[in-house]
């Protein structure tokens, strides 16, 4: 939609947009500025320095958490992609009341507040006295990612010509081969979307990781939370600056794709 | 039915990892001390929460809803005009601006919340600026206001996004015909634009309200001990007090309330966002 606007409206709109952008960006700009401040005090500018970056990279806990986060994101997204695609296939081939039951169950992690999902996974592991660690983080991340993958694959299955799979089997393919050779290539865009979405969700997650991480293993978010709880620390400023730069680079790369839809916002889910 | 094996395997998985954990919450909330293997049925955890002679827990629940509601209303009041302004820009400009809009959302929300800590502190930057221009400093850090500010800051894009995506798809000829038929700009807006974007408004409200009402990180970092939310209470039961029964009871309560409100406003938190 595009409406004709008076001069006054245009100016007001511009001022308002500027105000909101200032609100969104001022805090981040301040963090970036302070990350180069030699002095630990925020009230004085001690000159330009990269020392917080240096000490950030020597912070073993944080570096380890970064490694855990990346490994967890890739592994959980890969596993969730397989399970989520199977889930979509199962739901696609089902009829009747049992299908809607399974669909509702699949939707549980997506509809529940994260804190409830976190608590429920924690209880699952404590109930079976399963020790908390990387494997519990992995199982939880897989679990909350499965519905997102499933929901990105399901519409692609609906668009697929149902006779394709019958044709493949009539021509002598085994059912599993038919899935692998016919269905998977057909729904691949949905599978890839699901995989990327799962990676983002996993990196972005704090609450569920907070409840399911064990002693000695934590993700970047959990580590950041315990750091910020202890108060202001210039290393976090340096970390934020690096994250802003990485995210900016990724977003520019993604949005420069020629097929990008005009003006539509990308969403992190 | 094709692919029975796959279907059964997935069904087993879904029930084990999605459904069973929810049942466990219910089980822990209704047993005396499941963590200590005492499985006696009891309503004591719920009674402790809804104790009218010591209403401190109910007060926390009411506070959480009140604060989340205030944040949601502020997000709507700030977000709708922003989405409207963006949607009315030239496509080239708005696709660039919308990119700028998502950028902060991709940064870890704890870092975004942390950013406000150094601004809002008693000797933080805002107060330094105020003192420099001769105004009295403000005390906002570790108050409820700081928590609301943190929520609005974190969740505003969740309100703008669905509304913006719905506004750019709006059929302009409907607005033109309203104009032609003599509606004032305000009438066109309130009688045509708003009703047509209603689903997006509701989905925005849901996406802001739900994380606001269950957060514990924002309130801990910006509110300190001034603001206890239901999320903080739950986190405490599992991480500090180790009273899993009571924590589970509160999780059940929050689940019922959240599903109740989202049923009232209609739709799920992921509707209308468009991937």
C-alpha cells in the first residue's frame, strides 16, 4: 500500500522513524563505542584501545561456550532436520483424528512458553536421573527445533504431485528409495529453510539451554547471562561489537541475493 | 497408510519428547516431592500458590500480567505507527530500512538488555548527559520502569514485523475507494486499515505478551530485586530453592494462563509472520 501524503505528514513520519531507530540503535552504538575504551569506567574516555578484545579471546570459558554453541547449533539442526522431515512425511500420509492428535503434539514446543519447555525437559532428564551435559542440551535443542523443520517441510509436501511417489513405486522403486530419490529432492527447499531456521533458533536460545545445561557445559547465552548478572564487564561490549559485525555481514549477504522479495522482512521465528 | 514404520517411529518420538515432559510437569506438581521419590498425591503446591492469607505468589502473577500488559500496549502504540510509516515508504527505501530493523533482533537479547544496563545505571550515560545539561539525574535502573523499558526494547520488532508485513499487502484500492466515498483520512484509517490488519495486530500482541509474561532474564538484569515476575519465581524453584513440585505447579499455572490469553486474542505466536 502507498498513500498520498501531505508535506507535514511526511516530515512527521520521518521524525518518528528517526526516533524509533535512535531508540533501537543508541544502546548498541554506546556498547560499540565503549568496547574501544581503554578505561574500565564508562564515565571517562581513557583513549582508544583493543585490550578488551584481547582479553575476550583469552577468556577460556567464553571461547569454550562459543564452540559449544556452534557445535550444538549444527548438530541439533542436522538431527532436527531429519526428524522434522520424517514428521512431515508421517503427518502428510496420515488421515483422520489421529493425525490431528499428532499434529497438536508436534506443535507443543512451538506454542508453549520457552520457560515451560525448559522446565519440562529438565524434569524429563531428572526423572530418569540422566546426567545434565552436552547430550541433554542436544536432545532439548533437537526437540524444540523439530516442529519448525516440520512446519517448513509440510507445505512443500502438500504442493508435491501425489502421483509422483506412486509412479516411482510402480516403476519398481522400494518405498524408502522412493522417499530418498523422489520426495526429498522435491521438498528440498523446505528442508533447507527448516535447517537454517533450526540453526538460528538454536543459537538464539537462552531459556531452554539455561534449564538443560549441566555443570561445566554451557552455551554462549547462558555464559553471557551469568556474566551480565555479575555486572558490567567491558569484555561483553567487545563481544557485542563482534556479534553486530558478524550479523550485519550475514544479513547483507542474505539480502543481496537476487531473488530476495522486495521489502518483506526476514524473520528469526 | 504408507510408511507405517516412519509414522510409528515419529509418533513414539513426539510422545516421548513433547508430550511426556508436559505430563511430568503435571505429575511433579501433583505429588508431594517427586524429586525425592515421594509420589503421594497432593494439591499442596497449588494451595501454597493460591493461599489467600499469604497472597505473595498471586501478587507476583498479577504483577507479571500487569507489567507484560503495559509493555504490550506501549509496543502497540509505538509499533503500529512505525509499521505504517515504513509501509508507506518507497519500496527501495523500505526494503533497506526493514533490513536495519531486523538487525538488532539478530543480536542476542541478553546483550541487548545488557546494553541498557550501562545506559541506565545511577552513574550511567543517561544520567551523565542529564547532569551535563543541568538536569537532575533519574533513578530508573532496578525499578519496574527499567523492566518495562527492557521488554519494549526487546520485543518492539515482534510487534512491528507482522503489522508491517500485513500493511504492505493491503489492497490500496480499498483505501482509495474509502477516500472517494468521502471518508476522512482518520475514518479510512480506523474503519478500513485497522480492521484489515487486525489479525496481524493480534499476532503482534501475542508475540510481545507471551515472552514478556514469562521472562526472568530481563527482570533480573534490569529490575534487580525490585521486580519479581512469575518467571523469576519458577527459575528460583529449579535453580536455587530446588522445590521442583512448587516450580512445576507454577509452570502449570502459567501455561494455563498463557494459553487462556492466547486463545482470547486468537492465533498462535508464529502466525502471520511469514518466513
